[in-house]
C-alpha cells in the first residue's frame, strides 16, 4: 500500500516511518511510504507555500498552486489512491474507517499547516476530509500518522500474528479487556486468577465479559452501534441481578439510603 504525505515537514514523517511496526511493514513491502515536500512545488526564489488570508484576519493560508502541483505528482505515483485532507472539519476517523481505507491501493494525505489550505484545493482535488478529533493541531502530520498507523496494522502481515488485530478494541464496537503480564503480584495487586488456569474457553469468556463491562462503564454509546449478542445479554442480566441483590441487601441492612434515594 502506497502512502504519499504532502507536507512542509517531511522529516516528521520519516521518523515515524523509520520505527516499529511502520519500519517493519515498510521493509516487508507491505507499505510504501513517501513524503513530498510541498515547498519543492512552490514557485519563485523563496518557494513560498503560504500567504495572507483574503478578507483579513490572523494566520496564514496554504497557497493552492504548490499543493495542486504536489497532488498532481502524487497522483502520477499512485493513480488509484484517494486524496485525503486531514482537518478538524473532516469525517471523524475511527476503526471502521481504518478498515475501509485499508482496502485502498494507496492514500495521498494532505497535511495542512497554518490556518489550513485554500478551499479551492478541497473543492477540486480532495476525495475525503478526515478529522482525528475535535481539537486543533498545529499541522496535519500527526493526524496523517494516526491514520497511516491504524491502517497499516490492519494490513496482512503487518502485525506479528494476524489475529492480534482481530482482538482489537472497537473490533466489534466493544472496548478491549484488561491485559496482564508477569509478575503475578505487583505492589500488592494480583491478576484475575482465571488467566492462570490455561483454560482457553474460560479465559476467552472472561476477556469478553471484561471488555463488555468496560464498554458498559466507559463507552455505553458503543453498545448502541452493534446489537448485544446472547452472551452479552446473559452477562448484563447476571450483573443486573447482582446489582439488585446488592441494593436490596443495603436497604435491608438499613445502611443504604431509603427508597427514593432520600
Ligand atoms: C486536524 C484534526 C487538525 C488544523 C489547522 C492543521 C490542523 C492546521 N487534522 N484532525 N483535528 N489540523 O487539527 O485532522 O492546518
């Protein structure tokens, strides 16, 4: 998969590509990352890539001509790749979108700087505008790295063993379970004993239950995105029973608040 990042700071991307899973995926030919320096496509002695905004106001805007030329060059290298602009106005990036993008033969990623890029570039060249969250960065490079990272780890052969991407958070709109490794006791804290049983089905069931509880507590919104399966309904009913019993026992012992919460 080709990744072509359009940026005025290619060294930022290089450091990202030269390490970890990205480095291994690149060495293994799973990804083919490259950066085009937009400044190389700017005219004039000073190779200016930004200018003052029409209508006044603070900050600068990235000029359309260098970007259009750089996009043209990228498209010649990866003709079938969608042109993606990273910006706070884009569609929110998430795991399902990562899966969608992982099916592309390549991605051309425009990393804006300053206040953003000239809108006419978006109108004429951009296939998809993507946001990694409702906050403002100084540049699109970090957002482009997040997208490339999440997509790369879904590519066959990128992760050590295939199925680890299958156990991901958000895989089926549920948070991941807790993970533990040696030592068995750390600062007085132990680990769930079921993980020491070697009983794979029991361990898998515990992990699903732990993931569900974390989703229920931290991200109940995710439960609306994919219907509960039979096992999940069973677990929730069991927990509801335990919660009801707890409340009843509190009431009966008179230690809890009176009915109606007074
Ligand atoms: C951003 C985001 C983001 C806005 C102006 C770059 C900056 C500057 N990109 N998700 N949030 N971009 O804040 O993707 O050009």
